[in-house]
């Protein structure tokens, strides 16, 4: 969090591009998010940028916070890791409520196929990797499937979390990923 807070004001000098069209982004506004990280609610400024070509807006989130989640990436990933190992929702060690744990598991089980297809499409279309765009069928866990799809992509600057890497890749403009 400290590194993010130190870097937040340098974002505008990074030459960020729109993940949809590749156009230049300009600061539109700022707002606060209050993610729960390591069991404590944090105050985190977020910059909202607007594309000067297509007009779409984008929030710049670090890899330790997931879009639309109140808990940090490590917390969600820890829950999914335990669920993938067969631990019952009620027995997973987390500060999140059991209903939240169940919702995360359902949500990511439902989304994992689409996330893997998108990652593999990037590997194939941008990097020319010979990859079957459809992940192999099977009962493997959410994180295993995502790790398998990430292996076709170059490493990306990330905190080492699978979900953080996935969402970083899915917000990189495809023409700038090379």
C-alpha cells in the first residue's frame, strides 16, 4: 500500500493508454476506495482517467485490489486457494463472512472460463504463441486454470498474485503489450 500511495501521483507521467482503443488517458477525477487489507480497512485514493479518443473512463487500480471487491486481492486469492483444495467455506480462514466466501467461489467458478479464454487470446493474437484458446476441460481449481493460462504470457509487473496478474493483463492495451 505504501508503494502505491507514493506512486499514485506519478501515474499521469506514465503515458498510460486506453485498454480499449489505445488512446491517451487524462486525469478526470479522483475518489477513495476503502479496501480491507490484512484485516484492516485502508483508505486508498484512486485516479479515474478518461480516454481522449473514445471517451471511456478507467480507474487505475493496483494489483492488490480487485475491481468491485471490498477485500484485497490476497484475501480473495487465499479463499480461492483453500476452496480449490476442498476446504469448506465455513472452515476457510478469512476475515470475510461465510456468505462472502461462498459468493467469491461461485463468482470465480462462473468467470474462470472466460478469463482463461481472454488470457489465451492475448497470448495467441499479441504474442503469436501457439495456444489453444479454449482451456482444457476438467475439474481443476480456479487458480490452477488461471495459472495455466498465464504461463503462455510474459511475466508482468505484479505483486506475485495470480488474480493480480490476471487483471493486470486484462487491462493492458493489446497493441502496447508487445
